[in-house]
């Protein structure tokens, strides 16, 4: 699986060369995902992981008590030991605020989504150790969505990402053809790609599991088919996501952040931060949640694009 790694000269400049950017965009557009290696301080990422791993029990209890849907993601009603586990934005000394403005990520997204995309959410996924069940194949879009690149998740791995610890399964190229009609929904708003479509694509374009090292990031077009996989290792595996939307899409979503960190989340020439700053106790209620309309557009369009199906 090809990954893009900046050269010493590119690291010094804080941006990819035009030639490297060309290669990165060609791969991202073709496959719907892209791995960038060695673009962030690995020591910072490891420290964040060390501080977040002990939170597992507290996070699960908070999710269950608040009634959050899919607190432990399920596959055919079997718990996968995966749960939402948001970044520690309330602890700025851990540096999670540095992730959304990584210059290499923003350079790629400004080319892929258009100038100055909007930073519209943070989230995280904790694949619990000793997992045995996988998710069904799905996209994260529970609504009629555009068929052009409009939203990307930058997924930062807090430990080396491999099949052994539940590296995400992705279906290369599926983002270019999928529509909302490819999904099956159940009354609890779980969703997955129709089984026949999965079988057909597997014959010609089988899935792969994304591998990535600490200090790297996995970019995923939100239209891409994917699935959470079991973490069969003995240590929890955490992945943090920063979500970006094209400006033309006019996404409703906002990043929920604690008051007092406004100076760490300023907009710049490469990204606009769409943030709500909340009192600490209220922020903690949102930390491990993704709102139902997080990815919907403000626009009123023919065919109800961007509206819940």
C-alpha cells in the first residue's frame, strides 16, 4: 500500500513539493484514502496515547449512561469492543490542537476539497483489546450526499496501525461510485452497504487494511466504504479524527471545544475553524459524541442532498 513520506527538504519547508503533491492527489482521488507518514511529532502522539489509554472504562460508562447510539459499535448485534473516544481538547498540554492544523494535511486538503476547507468536527475511535467481531461495510453518510469530494476525515493513529490491532478495512475506489441507495438501514439508524454490492465489489476490487506508523495520518474521503476490524492484540488501539468540509458544501457541523482554548484553534489561510466553545462540564458531555446532523449541509437543494434520508 503506497504512502507519501515528506523528504528532509519538504519537512524543512513544511510543505510537499508540487511533484509530491501531484502523486498524493492522484492516489487520493483514485483510492479514496491516503496515508501520509512522518508528518507529526511521534513523541507527542505517543504521550497522548499513554494519557488516553487509561480512560477506556470511564469513556464506556459515560457513553452508556448518556444513551449514545452505537456506544460500542455493533456488527449484526455483536459488540465489536469499539467505542467513541474523543480527543483530550480540555488538556492543551497534550497537544491535540496541533493535529487539525498540520501543514501537510492542510496542503493536501486545500487541493482535494478546494481552498480553505472548514474544520467541522473532532472524534476518536478506541478499538478495545481482545476484539473478535468486525463491523459491517459502510460509509459514515446517513443522508443523501454529493457525488464529488466534499468531506475528509484525517485519522491520526496513536499507535502503529496494523491488522493485528484492528487497522481499518477500506474498499479502494468505492467512493467514486457509491450513493445513498447503496445502504441498508435498520430502525436504530445503523447502516451498512447492501450485501450483494459488497460481494460484487469484492470479486473485482477487494478491500485492504490501512497500515500507518505513529506520526502518520490516514486521510479518508467520507464517501469511502470501510469497516472497523477487531483488535486482537492485548492493548487498546486509539485513532483520533479531524473532519474537514469543502466550503461550498456549507456544512452545519461545528467542533465542540472547551472554553479557554480559543487561542489554540485560530483560523488561518489554509483552514477555517468552525467551533463552539462550551463550559468544561458541557464540553465533556459532547467529547465522545458525534451529533446526528454533524455532516449535513445548510443548503436547501433538489433531491434533499445533505438531508437525513
